[in-house]
């Protein structure tokens, strides 16, 4: 398999066979559909498929992939279209495989604390469904109200509560997967332990739809906690806020979420979303810290401990949100930050992650690199696990510099990240837009091992081509 196989265009005969397999009601070639599925939430990118298909069951996906594999037609799987790395863009045309009709919550097993769900279920709807049984599925990316759980699996998604509960990798027990050749497998077992050969379940998580199409997901669940408290600490400097993050954990305190926000991001959110929030003079950074549990006394003790730590880093004010409304306002401020940045400026978003103690060096380096290349940045993210989202703002950069020099600045950002022990994506994935930077993090040996895995699963290279490598 070469990096760019000789893909076949879709002809009338192939389209007729496609319709016979899936039904005319599940095959779309109209201009509106082709445009609608030509982009995701990645900035400024658009690739039009030749046909959009919306199958309804595993058998149909199997037949589709078998047909496409025989004819060397590329297939691009797509979830909710909320991706930020171009992972769902059909860069070689071909078939756009939308999983939106796989939207059944098949079972919620309250005895074993497990659920079986299809990949087209919206993440927040799944969270709400298990909550009705007193259970918690804690993987909550910012786009949880619109993203699909299948897309979360494909990208190894995280979110604010990774710091206490872990990423999606800790909650996926087993997957039904259709391979590019049409075979259907289960990757593991519905058990909490797995030591039976290679762990194909973990291999599929984060593979961005390049190895197979997930059609069923078995998740672990945990008991739902009853209470939570949210704190907001204000700081004069980014570095002080970032330095406090590692100190909180060194003090033996484990929040359920710990988010960093720069002042500029908060200003734009207040303007964009009409949130009532007093941004005080001299405050340039915020830490949003959540504690949850069943024992309110224990939660308040943790709040007191963290308040002491924050004082050591010149935290000027701590606000407590203990009512549902106050907590919702603060979380809305954090979750709409990406949209607010997008509404204000031409931008590019990078998704870096470093060990927590390296956050001050990372934020300093970001600003220094920006000053040399002429771009501004708004940073925010999941500081509790070292994951910082860098929104690069065009600001005063000329169009020519934005087009030609910015890439050099991004290379420097990623080199800084890797030198600090981090990597180039924490949760957004590599997809299309980050693949040219993979060699900054990985040696050719690493990359060839990954390419070899791809060839074993997908010998004709039909599945989500042009991504990761």
C-alpha cells in the first residue's frame, strides 16, 4: 500500500450497486448533501465527497466496505462533524460514511455497570440516559451536546474531568468493528480485566477511523456522585496560575476538573455569549477548580486545602459557585470559549499537552514564540492534565506572513511541547492538519510501525486515507 493509492472514481455502475446494498433512501448525491458533508469544525478546510451514505446497521456497513475495498474506492467515516483536526474530511472524494443513524442506546446494565451503545448517539444524551439510573459516564468533551460517542472513541477524547476520571480509554471495554475488507469482529471482552493477547480495543481508540468502522461500543459506568462545588481563582499572571496547578496535586488534592483560562478568552466569551461576569483590573488568568463527591464536608475540606495552595501563588480572589445556576454560568463560560474566539478573529487552534509541572514553561514559550512571529494567542484548557489549547490569533500579521510564516511558528510550538516531555495533540487528534508535524514527536521507526499496523488492517488503504501520516 502506497501513501496515495490509485483510487477509483465512482461511476454509475458502482452507484447502482451502492443503492442496491443500502437502499436509495440512504444514498445521497445531491449538491446540498455533498456540501454539507464536505467540512467539519476545522478552520478553512473543505473537501467534497462523491456520495454520502447513511447506513442503519452493521450488515450494511460490512457490505459497503467490502464493495469499496474491491473497487479501491476511498471511504471516510464521520460522526457528529465536530472534529478540529480534519479527521472526517473526504480528501480523496469517494464515499462519505455518516454514522448518524446508529443512534440506539442498546442496553444499560445496572448490575455490571456497563452500557452498550451505537456510535451515533450524542454524548450528552448518553450521559443523561445513564444518569437516570444513578450512574455516571464521565467523559464530557466541550462539544458533548453535539458530538457522537463514536467520534469520541475515534479520537480518544477527554474533556474537563479527565483529571479525576480519566479519558475515554478507561471506559471502553469492547467494540464491534467492521474492518475495511468487510469482516466484522469484536475487539475484546465485556470485562474489567483483559490480558488475552494484543489489546485491539485500545488500538482502535484514537485510530481516527483509519483501521475500522466502530458499530457498537461497550462502556464502563460508575456510580453517580451527588454533590459538586466549583471554585474560580484569579491571578495577575499566567505563569502563577499555571504553577499553582502542579502544586495542587503535590498537596494531595485531586479535583474533578481543573481548567485554565486567559483573560482575553474570558473577555471574548462575555462579549459573545452575553454572560454576566465582572472582569477585574489586574486579573489576567483564571483557574476553575471543581470538586465532586457524596460527602459535602469532605468537599469543603478539599476546597480549604486548595485555597491555601492558591494563596501561595498570589491568587487575588476566589469565588465559590455552589448553586446549579452559578456552576452552569461558569461552565458555559469555559465551554463556549472556542466559539467566542472563532467569532472574533481569523485563528488556528492547536492542542498541546505537557506534564503538569511544565505548564508555566509552555505558556511562557507560547507568548515568546508569538512575539517573534507576530501572532497573538488565547490559551485555555484542561490544565489539570496538562492539556492546553492554543488559539493562534492573526491579529497584526500580514496575509502573506499568516500564509507562509505561521507554519514555522507552529513547528516551534510543537518542538517546545515535545522538549517539555509533551506531545502535539492531547484530545483533538492528528487527522489532516497535524500529520505534517508527526515527525517532530515520532522517529521514523515509530511512524513505520504505525504505517505497518495500517497496512495489516487496511491493505488497499481505502479507509479514511490521507490522515495521520
